[in-house]
């Protein structure tokens, strides 16, 4: 019989780890393309655009999602909720449209 282990990390810990890994991984992609100019092909510029979008999402959108998930309610005002929804929608669209243009 296969013995399985239970993940005992909290939801907050998991969300913070995902945010950190998104920032670190996308930063490494940007750094690799910055350090080695031969990698700047058309395809890799699209990858760079995805990485920069991921960094933006991880630094601007995810922290507020983490806070709302931990508190289990939206602690910010209605205007910020509208702005948050707009930014999430716009950057999701940027990611999708970048894919479609390729």
C-alpha cells in the first residue's frame, strides 16, 4: 500500500509561497534575457512579456487576494474593489492577447 502524507501548511503559507515563486521565477526569466542578448528573439520577447505580466500580477494583485483570503472578507473600500477588478481583468487580457498575437 502506498503511504500518503498530508500537507499541513496553512492556506496563507501556500499563497505566500506561490506569490514568492511567481516573482522569483519570472525575475529569473527577465534576468536571463537581459544578461544574454542573443536570447532576444521574437518568441522570447513574448516570454518576456508573460514574465513581466506575472511579476506585475504577483506584486500588485496577489497580495490583496491573500489578505482577502486570510480574512475571509474584502477589507478594502468599494472603490478599491472596482480598481482591483479592473486591474485583474486588464492584465489577464494582456496575457491572453499576447498569446493571440503570436
